[in-house]
C-alpha cells in the first residue's frame, strides 16, 4: 500500500505524461483492493492512517494551490481523492478527516477546486466528497473568516457574508440535493460552518433558504429534485441543532419546529420517504431540546456507585441516601414550551412507524426529551410508551415501544414504581411471535425486549430489582436456549450475563453464564440439546423451561422447531420424569386430536418421547395410558388425518409413536394383538409413501416391532414379513414400493432370518434375502423402472444384515452361509462403486457410490471378526476407493478419503445411517499391496484429513499412489474424469498435478498412454469416460508430457478414430480431431497416415463445426511439420483457401485433392460413393435420348 501511495504522489510531483492516466487507474484499483480487505475490522487501519492519508492529501492540497498553473494537477488530485474516498468508506470519513491538513491558507483553494470538480461533473463524485469533508475541518479556522477572504472589500460593511463563505454555502446547498454520500458530508460541513460565532448572517440566510425550500410547492417536475433535497436540508438542520448553542439557535427554533412538523405530517414526500420521516423526527427532537434548558432533572433514578464484587458476593447495599420527593422537586416549577407536547406526540407516533430507523430515532428522541421534562410530564411519557405494549398493537409498535422503554430505563427515567407494570410487558415482548401466513413475525420485538432487560440490569440497584428476578431470569433463559433466531438467543444471553454481573441476584448465574455464552448459543441444536439440559439441572429453572417447550415450542408453526422441541422434551424430561408422567403426557394426549395441524403434529411426536422417558425411569403411568395411545392411532385413521394437507408429516409422527410404543412394551405395559396388527399394518402402509422421512420412520417402527415382540427364535411372523418384503424389493414394478421394502429389510433382527424350523430353510431364507438385496442394488434394464433411492436403501440394508449376521452370537450359521454373505456383500458394494446412472436429477449413481463407501468400514470390521475377508477382496476395495478419491464430485472424493483413512489406519468404524448396535473396530488392512505407499500419503486420522473438496490439496496429497503399480490404473481412471470435466478450477489443478506426477515418476507416461487406450477400448461410445480421456490426451500432448512418437501411438490413434466413428457428440469429435492433429507431424509414416486419414474423415462429417475444426487442426499440424514436402505445402494452402462449413458434397473434390497431395489412398467409403455416382450418371445418359423416350411409350 505504501508503494501505491508513493507512486501516486510521485507522479503528481514530477508532472504527467500520456501513460500516467492508465497507471493511476491501476494504482487506485490496487489500493481499493487492499483497503477492502479491512472492511470487517476497519480499526486495524488506525496505526497506518497518518502515513497513508497525509501524502495523498499533500498531493490534493498542492493541486488546489497549483490548479491554475498546472492543468495536470487536477487529474492527479482526482486519482488521490478516489483512493482517499475508498479509505473513508472503510474507516469512516469522520476518522480520516482528522489527518487532513487544516491550515487556513487552503480554504479558498479548496472551495475553488470543489467548484471546478462539480462543474466537471462525471466521474468526480469521489473528489467532491473528499474535498467537502476536508472543508469541514478548514471551516473551523480559529479566527474571523473575513481575514481569510481575499476578495473582501476593505471599505465594505462587516455584516456582509464573506465571499468564500458564500461560495462554500452555494456548493454545499447544491450537494444537499445530491443522492450520493456527499450529501451527508455537505450537511456536516454546513453545520460546522454556520454554527461559528461570526456566521450569524450566514446562519440567518440559510435558515430562510431552508424554510422556503421545505415549504415550497412541489409539482410533478420538481418532485424528483425534492425527494433528494428535502432529506439533505433536514439533515443539515439537525446537524446545526446538534452542534450549535442554545442561545444561538433559540430565535430560529419556532420556525424550524414548524418546518419539521410540516415535513412530518403534511409533506407528501413523508409518506414515501423513510429518510424524510426519520430526519423530521430527529430535527423536531433537537428543536425540543433547545426549547428546554440543559439540566439533569432531580427526579430521575440514580443507581449510584456500582461494584461488581459486591454484586457477585450478594453483599447488602446501603439504601440510597437520595430520596425521591415530589413536593420539594424544583423541576416541577419550571415551564415547558407548549411545542414540546406536540414534539413528544410526533415521537410517539414515530414509535409506530413501519421502518426500524424511524422507530429507533423516535425512541432516542423520547429519551433525550424526557430527561429535561418535569416528573409528571416524564411519567406521562412513560405511561404512553407502556400503553403501546398492547395486544391490539402491531409488531412495529411493540418494537418501537421496547426501544423507547430501554432508552428511558437506561437514562433513569423509568422510576422503580413503574417496574411493576413494565417488567410484565417486557416478559410478554420476550415471547412475542405472531404467525403471518407461511412465516411469523416478532424476532425484532424479542431482540428489542432483550435490550430492555439489558438496560434494566444496568439501571437499577439489586435491591430494587430483586422482586422481579424470579420472573425475568427463567424467561431470559427460555429465549437463550429455544428461540429460533440466533440474534435473539445471543441478545437474551447478553442480558442475562449483564444482570448476573450488575445485580448478582440470579440463582446459579455464574455457572450458567460460563456455559450459555455467545458461541455455544450460535447453534440452535446445541443450545436446545446441550445448554438447556445443563440449565435444567437447577430446580429454579427446570419447570419453567419444560413448560415453555410443552406449551410454546411443541405447538410452533415451523416443522423444524417442533421436531427439535421433541428431542428437547426427551432430553429435559430425563431430569424430571415424574413431571413428564403427571403433566406432560396428559397434556399432549389431549392435544393429539386438535384441529390445528401444528398442535396435533407436535403432540403426536412428543407422546412417544415422553413414553420412552417414563419407561427408562420406571415411572408409573395411568392404567389406561397405552390404551389411549392405541385408540389415538386408530381414531386419527378414522378421521382421515393422514390424508390431505399435513398427512405425510402426521404419518411420520405416528410411525415414530408406534416405534416408541413397541420399545416401551414390557410386562407392565402391554397392548393387545388387535392394536399390534393395526400398528404393523399402518407402518407397512406408510412404507409406500413417497416421502423419505416417512419411510424411514415406518422402517424404524417395523424394526422395533420385530426386535421387541418377535425376537425369539420360535416366532414366524417376522420371518414371513421378511420374506414378503424380500420378494417385493425384487419383483414389484413401483419404485416407491421397492424403496420402502429395501429400507425395512435392514432393520430386521438376525432371529427373523433364522426363524425357519430346519437348517436348510434357514440357509435358503438367508440367501434369498441377501440375494434380493444384492439384485436391488443393480440398475434395472428398463430405464423407466430404475429408482436410485431403492439402490441406496438396498446397499445400506445389505450391509446392515451382513454386519448383524457376522456379529451374531448364535452358532446356527454355517461357514458356507458366512462365506456366501461376505462374498455377496463385498461384490455388491464393489459393484455399487461403478454405478454411474443418470436421470433428470443428474448423477444419481453418486448417491449409491457414496452409500457403498460409507458401508465399507463397518462391513470390513464385521468380516474381520469372522476372518471372512480375503486378501484379493481387500485389494479390490482399495483399488475401487482410490478411483473414487480422484473423481470430479467433491462429496465423493471426501467420502472416499474418509473411508480410505479408516481402512488403512484402522480404528472405530464410523457408522452413518446404519442400524447396528455392536461396537466395531476396523483393523488396518496392512496386507494389501503397497501398504507403505498408502500409509505415506494418507493422514493419521479422519479428523486430520485434508478437505478433499479443495482440489488444490487432494490431488497433491494422493499423488504418491501413482507410484504404486497395484493402484496406478484405477487412480488414473478416476483422475482422467477430473482432468476432463467442465469445472475450470478442478481441471486446472488436477491437470497440473498430473503433469507434475508425470515428471516425477519414471515410466508413468507409458502407463498414462496405456490407461487412456484402455479406457477408450473398454468403454466404447460411453461418453462419460471417453470424452474426458480424449481431453486428457489432448492436454498432455499439448503440454509436452506425451511424445507423438510414442510406441503406443498407432494404438492410441486407432482407438481415437474408432471412438469418433459414427459419433454424434460434437464436443467429442472436436476433441478427437485435436488429438489426431498432434500425430500428423510424426516421423513414423504409419502414424502420420493414420492421423491424417482420421482428420480427413472428420472433414466429411455432417456437422459444420466438426468439419471446420478438423480442417483447422490439420492446417495447423501441416504448418508445424519440420521439413514439409511440396505436397504438404500445397495441401495446407488448399485447406486455407476453402470454406469448410460448406456441405460435404460440395467439398468432396477438394478432399480428394488433399488426399492426393498428402500421398494418401482414398478411403473405401469415398471409392464406394464414387462408383455409385458413375453408375447413376451412366443411367442418366442412357435415358436422356429420344429413342429411349419412344421405347418407354411403347412404339
């Protein structure tokens, strides 16, 4: 940055040449780029502000004094001002202006330079803003401005306004109507200028002009100007009343109050302009302060000395020595200007405004004005503010009233006797949440209410506020833990922390503050499930939080809030299960059939969680509790609550309830067989729902049913259920139905697989289910029947059943069955890693691949327990995972890297979406080939693994794998897909990494070429593989990584020509022509002829773009031949002289000439076409005579 500043100022000092304008643009752009990095923390710039601003302002000051003599100085001053304006926009112009030169000699030159910048107009707004802010400092010269004015007439009257002041006022008045940020700076400059003691005449003139401007007639043509000018004038007046003295402004107060009242109430612009309303209230409040003498009223509440140590220790404080009295209060004897009443009324109206900035300005105005009012008048203001906190008022009014209440309390104007009324209103505001359509409003009200609580904590003594602690503390903690908006949670936490420090009366305050801090409350889930249970350890808050969740969050309109509340009621209920049994369950059971969807859904969701809480704690429930729950499911079915709006989410909630009921069944709590059948029927019906969450809940319900009621070996009901779903997952034609059955199979226990009477039937059942799931993971031949979600669910369920079988303690499983399960599971998961199916949603096969990779660590750990993992299977797993680790999708690379780390390093298996209870540990697959290479390039743990979505790191991390012979081909196969993709950054980083690897590993170029040939030959016309391979081939040869005289060159060319043959993919054909062109100049005649023949064949393609690209590539290749022959030169000339977007039939003869010039034989398709053409012409000649016509007519 210093270098940029020196460059700008150096050009100013030495003069300018033709290149300086462009250099200024580059320097300013670089300066702005550096400064913008500090926008979030602009105070970091403070130590260097002087060193940056002073040289730039010296250049501007020099330009202002030399502007008449040096025309180039203006251009450089403009560049410096652009840099200064960028700095001011980041750090603030009021901070930067402190470093501007303040010598009085610069006043007139600066005004002149400002006028010239305004006249120039375009692209000088930065200069105007910087010069105007500079004049705000120069206008504070500590002596009479008449002595500075060079144009003053010594014989004129001293009452005349100096010309420099008139010029400056004229410029600032013009800028008051400017829509840019210079308007605010001009208002401040005018305020500092006109409030000088020697500017009374200028002030009178400006007041007259401003009143005429504000009250002028506004027609349609002038309205466009007034919409910017009126806010500018109001801002200037407000700034004048902020800076000027009361004696100086009192003569104009009446007129300015009338102007402010007119703008706020009668001006038509006020209805549409938020800024006009806000500035009118600001001006009115400052005029009102001028009407009253500055004083500190004796009736305000004064807390006195504050000691944090005394607050935390709970020490008794002495009562305040200063007593509040009314009879002896001299403030009541003072007179209040009659306009103050109207000013207060305007501020109260402003509290109801729809815009936050207007409400905030009104709240501050009320606080300032009330601090000078008599006690009775001030108490009336407080009462009016409290009256705004009514149920009939809008959310804007509640927000404005909370802001005003906080301002009054912060200034000690809310007396303790008003707290009885104010605290309950504040508590209502803390939970203000009104639903409006598909959303709710009230977050800004709750945030402002937390601000009120913060102000209470700072304003009152502990003894005064102690009666309200028990009410306010639980309410603040409710908002801190359960509010859906992060800013409200943090605001309530800040208010609670302030109250703990200032008042010291909140129970367990320090313990709670250390846990419920700014960062822990940032996550909504963490606040509800971690912080709230900690707070509920204290009895003072437990019931309040439980009741808040039960009454407010379980009936909330948002689905996510209700779901989180269900988890919360379970976490908090574990601390008070008796309350759950006595109060909670009864309450939600009464709500379960409510007509309101939100209430009904939250109740059904929470019933199951509460049953689990009471079951764990052995809490006694009413005898008919389970019967009421069973009747509830059937009654909702009868009332058709599972259909129509909200039917799906009610199904999901009911399935969760059924699962919890099955989990809670024991000897003391049972349900009859009829209810059980109804539950199972409902869960199976829900499996056919297209909503994935509903299917998952139904699957868990059936799994709970089979685990609890039918876990014994002798039961056959679950066995029959298992076989039926195994048949559905293979034979059903509807994808949604297969999807649900594939998901539910993984939840069955091992006992249901082995429920047959004899060993043969057990083995047959086991193999039938495993085979069905394996078949379901493969894409169907009929594209219309394919369902990616079915394959994902089948992959997970197959892994779950396999793991359960491996971990089962029973000895009824034969070794042959173990081998069958292990081989089938491994082969199936490996096959899933090659699922690249695509539909209208994109690469849906990636879902299957990702699920398979998540299942591998758990499956491998289970197989290792039975020693059922063969060495070749381990190698195949590593090979397939390394291929995925280099592919183009970020999340696939991330999951592949995580799985590789688990298998290579070992450790506890990470289970994702798997219903497996056993703790599994993966033992490192140290027996795989080149294990040391894998250890070298992979991180030690999953936590320390690099982010594989960052392509700049993942390819560099895994590059050593290319040195391992066992994995190099698989790694290159995935690498090619990344290098040949369409993502710019992915292609760049992956290609660069491959080029570095080719230079690093000897012999790798041969392997790369062989891998490209293999991909092209094994995946003929599979564009997903072949197009990236062609792009990689082109890129590597272009970068010189592969030699055109390679030993496998002819094989590569033939593979490329074969892939391009009969293809209709234009991008593939263009890329193929580019690859072939690299071999045209090869010394080997066979390679040269094959490449040239391929390009000439593409020049006859049906697509004009392909023909043009092939001709262009051939032309460039022929020009690059080291020693061209005469025929080569003529062929290149022929290529350049013809337009190859013409139809192929037109260019056929030209292509024949090129064949001849290059010494190539005509291909068979051209010879065949030529023979047919000769036969057709002979027929035409034979039939064109008069004799043939006579013969045809029969004569």
